[in-house]
C-alpha cells in the first residue's frame, strides 16, 4: 500500500510521495519489498495514487535492485480505506495475499508469518506489536491533513 499522501509529513511530501521518501538512501517502499524478497516472494502489487506512480517507479528503478516482479495499480481516491481499495482490485487477487503498508520497516520474518497462516488454514492473520512505553503519550509531529502541502483544490 503506497497510495497514502503522508499527511503528517506534509513538509517532506509536498513534492514527493511518501513511499518515495529516502530512508537510509533507499525509498521507504523498498523496505517492505526487500522483506518480501527475503521471504521468497516473486511478485508484488504496489497500490499507488495516480500522482505518485511515476516517482515511485523512478526511485525504485534508479536506487534499488528489485528482483520481484512489480505490478502497479493506481487508485484515484486516496481517501478510500484498505477494504475499498481491495474491493476495487478484486479481479487481481487470485490467492492469499499480504497487505503491507509502504512505511513498514521491521525485522519480522514474513516467511514465518506466512507459514503460520498456511499451517492453521487461517482466513486472516494479523501482525500486531506492542507500542513501546515512550510512545504512549507522544503525538506525531505535524498536522494531520488530507490535503498535501502545496496542493489546492
């Protein structure tokens, strides 16, 4: 999922989609893609908004060696939730799938999670994590706005 505007990062995302922001000299979206590659996946669908697709493709091509076959699906309304987007692209879903946000950076083994899902013939498997105590009272910086900085309607 790489269609979100990064509303809390407005100062950084006014000219660049959140998924294309560089973290450690790699675009944010590379981290979940790399996790999929390490787990043995061969293909991924990246859901992007129409305005961000070209930039996300460019940074992945120029700054990363991606072995996965990537298919890009564009959504026109970034206000839609995950379920709405999945419903919109239901014809592309042929088997079990993982829904991974572009800003997930973790050392969790997707291979182990996928095996757990298959072993129990689960309908749904959700990965959750405890929030470290230092974040209980924290507020994310920046205003949360659906309208990215610099864009007018």
